[in-house]
C-alpha cells in the first residue's frame, strides 16, 4: 500500500499499467494540460447543442429542501434548521441517511418511456447521474458494495438500463460522476492528510471511472465534486491521457472542466465553469450552460411550486441565448424516487421539442454570427448556418419587424420557419444595412418566439 503515499503528480499504478501498452504509438496526448488541451473537440458535441441532465439517487427519497440532492450534507454537516425539523417530524431519532436507500424503489422506472420523452424534447444527448456526492452508485460498482442500485433499493442497474434505452433512440449517452464523496472514510483520510495520500482515488474514484468507460462506453463524462483538491490529487491528467489515447471511446468522448479545484474555465474538453454559467461575452472555448427547470434544485423536491419552475418561453429564450453565444444547453430534471418524471417536467420537455421541430434548423449545428442581438423594440438573438442567418425573436408578434444589423442584397430572401414556403415582403431600412419586414398574421406561439430565415444577407 505504500505506493498510495507518492506525490499526487505521479501516476498511480492503474495508469502506470496502462502506460505499458502505449510505447511506440504516434500522436499521443501526454498526461499534462499543455498536451491534453490541444485535443480537438469531437464535432458531434458542438452540433448537438441541447442535452438533458438527470439528477437521481437516494436523495430523491427525502426530496426536500433547496438543492435537495445535497440533503445528507444539509442535514448532517450544515445542520440546516429546516432539514433537522423535517427529519425530527417524519423519521425516528435513530434513522440514518443510508436507510433512505431502502425506500429508493424506482418501481415505476421505465427507461424506454424516459428515452421517449428525451427524444421528444429535441435533445441530442442525455447526461445521467451515475453517482452524486452521497456516493450511491446507480450501477453495480464493485467498489461500492451495498451502496449501489443493485445491492440495495431498486435492485436494478439504472445506468445500464437507461444507456440501452437512450441509444435505441439514437441519443448520445453522457454520465455524470462525482469525484468525491462527502463521508467516505478513505476520502476523509486523504483530506485529513492535506491530500498527500490518495487512498480514495486509487480504490474508489479511478476504478469507478474506468469501469464506467469500459462497461457503458459513454459519449460524455460530466465530472464534478472536484473543488476541495487539485487535479494532481485526482490524477486527472493521467486518467484523461488514457481516456483520449487508449480507451474504447477515445475518438468520440467529450469531457468537461471539473477535474480539480483550479481547472474550472481553464482546462478540459469544454467549460462548465459554474452552475448556470451565463457569460456576458462569447468565450474563446467551447462551453455549456447547465440549467434546472426547477430553479431551486437539481434533484426532485416534493414541495416545489409552479412559480419556482421555468416556463416554456423562458426555457426557449435561455437556450437560444446560449446557442447564439456558441454554447450548449443542458436542461435538468429531477425524477421522483419511484422512477416517475413529474408531468410538469414532461410538459416542458415536450414543449421544447415541439418548438425545435419548427425552429431547429436555426439551432442544431449552428454557428455564432457576427452579432448576437441588437437594440430595438423586439428582442432578437442571431445564429448562422451554412451562409444563412437566423433571427429568433421573442415576445408579442409584430405587424412590421425592423432589423438594423443584416446587410441586404438583391438576392435577399426572408421566410418564417413556421411558413417556409411563403417568402415575406421586405424593404431595405438604409442603403448600408437593415430591413423592414411585413409580417403575416400568426396564431399565438406556446414558446412565445419565432424564427426568421434570412438568405442572401451578410
């Protein structure tokens, strides 16, 4: 066991073994950020634009309080008054958090039904919680005995079942994985040493990550729980070098930037930076905003109220804004412990999909245009694709629409994606730029937004 005391910057044995197979191969990524950050992002991710995030675990049983996925921490460590009172009112004094796993039945979990909703949402990838900070694994992890979804609770391989279902719908599979666990003894031991030892990394984190890669071959790894220790403690660069060089998913896999407390917005395949990341200017690196429909929590909350949820117009506007600035949009839901997705979440997802059925050509595989919005009485966001510009607008539908930015020509053609076969009448606003568009009479839009397709503009 002495190898676990080595300085964190060196590889631990599991990746030293992998390195024996690397000799003599060209164009390899070295286990350092200077090399890893040169890896091109597989193009499927930027083209996909929209994903669904799913937070599901033992925390879905109490399903209480703000950020309900942190229930164990709020109750045990933070001692939040509302969580202490909740437990005192509803459970006996000797009740332990681990006892909640016995009530995590997932009896109505139908992975095919979930996948049908995700497909209908217009999302192109799904990111599922394989393990949150509580440490409970939603697959039969060999290093999480009796604290996984096969040994206790559902007695089902939730990761495996959902992976098969989403792939049947031709959706990409992403797996969220928390590097750390609040109360795992080995992690607490490493933490007490100032992260000079790596017992937890060698015996828990890396074996789990390798198992997920080899067993489920995810298209995306959404790492989290990294903020207490540097990437050298997590041996992140050694894992990523193996992932990019020799794993079975080396050519297609995408990773984020949560691999150590100094990595956010600096290193990784794409940047999350912070939850609900909303940059004011276009980042110089591919990025993603994760946003929960329930603005108070990622996990399901039994006490959530309608006014605390994003409505469909706000979801669409948020998504379009992100895409117009070069980002991807990862929209979160928290299923109930019984495996049901709340009807209000399903309604939002299907509504988003219905909007994308009409307006998706302005979103999928789109690019950032030279401007993202413009000042005026109508709120716009611009995207571009294959030489065509799209102007997505929100709010009341106008009779005459004014755009000041596009530069028109004799070849300019304007259509509304709701009625693509009927070109709209327009006139130039000035000699240099802009146009006035005569709009048709339109019925109300559930998403309160529409898309103009502008061909032959610059």
